[in-house]
C-alpha cells in the first residue's frame, strides 16, 4: 500500500520548505498560447529566465489594438531576465541594451498570475486545499503521483496578510522520488482574469522538465553590463515633477490645460551615460459620457515599443499636418478589419511625430480624432516654443 495521501502531502510541503532552489525548463500552455524557457529559482524570491518560445494570440490582439506591451513574444525570445529579489534586469543581446526595473518584471503569459518558476502554492497544500488521490502517471520519463486539488475557500485573510486561490480545481503530478511538481494542470476560477480567456472548460498546464534541485550559482542572479552595453534605469514618474528626470525637454501643460490629469502608471527610463531616455505618461479626463484616456510616449531614444509604433504608423497611418511638424494618424481599430461593438462611439487612435531628435506618440482611448489632433497640435506647438 502506498503512502496515505495526507502523509504524502505533508512530505511534499516539507520538501518545498527545505528546497533552496531549482533549475528547470518550464513550459506553460493553454488555449492557443505557449511559453517556454529555462528558469533558475532560488530563495528568497530570486528568478532568472531565458525565453525560447513565446506564442500568445491574445498578446497579438492586444498589440494590434493598443501596442501597450513593452516587448512582443518574438522580441522576448533570446532575452535574459534576471530578478534578484529587488531589481529586475532585462538584457536584449541583439541590441546590447539592458533595462533595470525596481520591481519584478518577468513578462508573465497568464494575466493576473505569477506562473514563471512559481511553486509557492505548495506551502498551502495542507491548509488551503481539499486533496484527492488521482492515481499514478509518468511525466518526462519520471514516475509521478497525481493529486487533485480544490481550494477550500477562494479567499483567505489573516492578520496583515491575505491569500487568494484563483482556480476551481487542479491536478498536480509530483515526482515520486523528489516530490517536485513536474506538471500542474488547472482550471481558472470564475473571478480570475484568465477565466474569460480560457472559458469554462479550458485548462492551463505548466510542465517542468530537466529539473535540477538545489540553489543555482548565485552569479545567475547578478547582471553586470559591459562598457559597451547601453543601460537604461527605469523608475516610476514623480507625479509632482513628472518630466524632471528626463534628459530632454518635454512640455505636458497642453494636456493639463485641456482638462487631463496625470494618473498612476507613468515611467521613465534613462541612459544617464549617453543622455538618452524615453517615458510613458498616462492621463485621464472625466466627462459626462465616462473617462477619456490619453497616453503620451516620448523619448530621444526609440524603445522597442516606440520603434514598432513608428514603423506601423509609417506603413498604415495617414499623413497629417500639426502646428509645426508633420505627423501620422493611425486608427488602431481599423487594423483588425472588424466591426467591433461601439467602434464609432469609442475611438482608439494615435498620432506620432518627431521634432529636433525627439519622438512623440499620443495615444487616445475614447478620444475623438479631432480632439486628439488638437491635443497633438498643442503639444507640438509647445515643444517648438519652449
């Protein structure tokens, strides 16, 4: 007779608590998307990944509608991501550009869920889940014990902490020898951001192969740029002085004068050595028909995101004249060729232009074409007459 399920679960939780780290190839699949990469994980909260596959049709739709993502899946392949528990380094070897962020930024394929190298749910295996013996199986040539999981409660709150369980059910295949979770298959809960994407019968699987238990070399989580590497330090914008850190002049007063207020989420990335940088400034304006949003992206250096926008505007946009410079108007909804609900009532356009080595992109969400052009003209005029 095998080990009773409760005893097996306690052994799994104990093995997790004693595990200093691991290295593995992780593959995440579900509803048309697949992300694969080599991951290195170590306590406390250190993570590195080299992406080899990143296919996500939802990201493709998002790119067409908003282009809000910093990198596309194709761009992520070959990049190295290093998180040391405090800072994230993203290194693009093709351009020899490194970006340092003051938070975890690992480009998760699952909205609202940290899945890359994440096995922390094992800490809650006994307290948080109802367990079911699902038999035995084999994963990657390793014998595995299958355990079904169902959250006891979708949300658990304790003094100063809270934990949510964004799944309806899961089945985990544990290596019978090492007790490591080789495969995790789960169905998102109704309140999860994943549910509308996956559907009521959809399932996501996370599989680990070529697993090596033990803490990786500490150097894995240290990134040291070379002298030739262009380094951008990214920080949240100071809302009291949003343009103060920028290495280029930028006036945002025309947006304030038009009733737009700066909201949370702005960032600036600066290459101090070479005097280059770029920023993202989101604004909102409340009206009788709801909020209108505009985002101003500007820089004297073209980030990957800005470079994609510039190329697409030149290819698909309409040439327009602003106050002092020529620009391009792009209707992003028309790119899909779909008759979307509320399309005429909720425009999604952007205008791009340049001046004196500066690249600017004004993206409107719920802002009419004429109003967006007027805002761009005011910004162009303010930049030409500082």
